[in-house]
C-alpha cells in the first residue's frame, strides 16, 4: 500500500507562511468573505488519516485555544521531545525519523493519506521526493519577511498544475501534483 502525501498551506503573496516569530496575525486578520467558506479544507482533511508536522508547527498549534486535530493521528517530527499533554497522548506521538522512515512506518501501519505541515517539514519531504501534491492558498498580503513557504530545495522539482480557484476576498488556491521521474 502506498501512502499519499499532501500539503495544504497558506502563504503570503511574497511567499511566507508565518512571521519570523511564528505569528499568523497576517493570515487570521484577512477578510473572510463568505463565513461558510473554508477554502476546501474540510473536504481535504476528510481524506486524511494522519498528520505529520515539525516541532515548531506543533508548538504553534498547541498555542491555539483548541487543538484542531481531535480525531486525527499526529506525528511530530523532532530531535527534541516537546511536551505532549495527557489529553493529546492518545493521538499525538513524537518521533525522530527521516521523511523516508516516516513514510515507511505510516505505510506499514496502514495509513493511506498523510497531511504534511510546516515549512521545514514539507521542504524535507520535497527534497526526499516524498510529496505527491501541494495545495497552496496565496493570501493577498505582503509581509516583507518571515518563515518562507519553502526552505532550501536541493534540486529543481517539477510540478503539474491541476487546478486553481479564486475567491471573492482575493485568495487564490492552486493544486499541483509533483511530477515524478516517471512522468
């Protein structure tokens, strides 16, 4: 069984996913337009059975009022051991594994679709040739500096544009398939 790996992420128009300190105020302060619009997130997350994120992303999400992944298995990749509170220990595990080892482990455990989150983590998966698709929502704001959407990429990675959608508030979401060596 092959594990599908996907990214679903927002970035400023100048290519940042957060401010240098991890703040997302530029994203949460955007006009939402239709209050019922979730930009395809619910449809996407309904197909996911495991989430893989880096420690910094985990710590940012932990700072939210509510843990948004109650019923989803979460793997936090870290060389350190961030605290996992008792109420999350059922669904959250911390592992010091390479992207390749994570994909093998999750495949062996029967997971079918992994959501890869966090700039450093998604770049590591890209560099390892282990991402299948990118869903990127560009937010019409320039923040000047911050955490880049992509960290160092080791080689050209060719993409196939699958579709794009624009929203009334100016968000533009594009879905790309990673072009494999086979095609």
